[in-house]
């Protein structure tokens, strides 16, 4: 199998809050989504990895699938690469200003590693990592 692209689908409680949060972090919102707007979509990184954020109740009703509660356990941990320790620190400031829950503050560990973890209000977790 040779997939052309892979993307992630996550459930959220509030699409407007989601759009504001990821927009505040500088991610590019994908346009041209179908109406009615039951999702908001963003591209992440140089390879434009797509994460679609669906209105949880509507997605579950349409698919019969249940999303886990991101606040009680991590369903997936996305890692964002940083080019320097300063960039990690800048990300921490931006995430905090956007309303992220800071799971851990920037810290050095291992052999030259540096990073921190934050979560979006629905619990989706991200690592910002420099090595």
C-alpha cells in the first residue's frame, strides 16, 4: 500500500475555540471545508500534516464511533520539532498565551534534549522538542 497522505482526526467540544487556539499558535487553517461547518482543519509543519478537528457529538452520531476523553488519558502525543532551545522557550510562551494547559515547563533531559508538553483545552497533547 502506498498512501498519498495521512492525517489525523480529533474530536473537540468547541470548533470556534479550536480555530482561535491553533490560529494563535500560527498554524494555517485549511479553507474550503464543506458546509455546514462540523469541522475545522489545520496544516502543521513543512510537510503540511493535516489535523481535522470535528465537533465531537456530530462526529460520533454520524460514525457510531466513540472518541476517548482526552482529559482523562492521552490518545496520541504529537511532537513538534524545534530548531533551538530558544525556539522551545518561545513555543512555551505562545502556547501559554493561547490558553494551553502547561503539562510540563521547558526542561533539559537526557543527552542534550530540551522540551515541554502542553495540552489544548480538550486534552489533546503536544510535545515541543529540541535535540
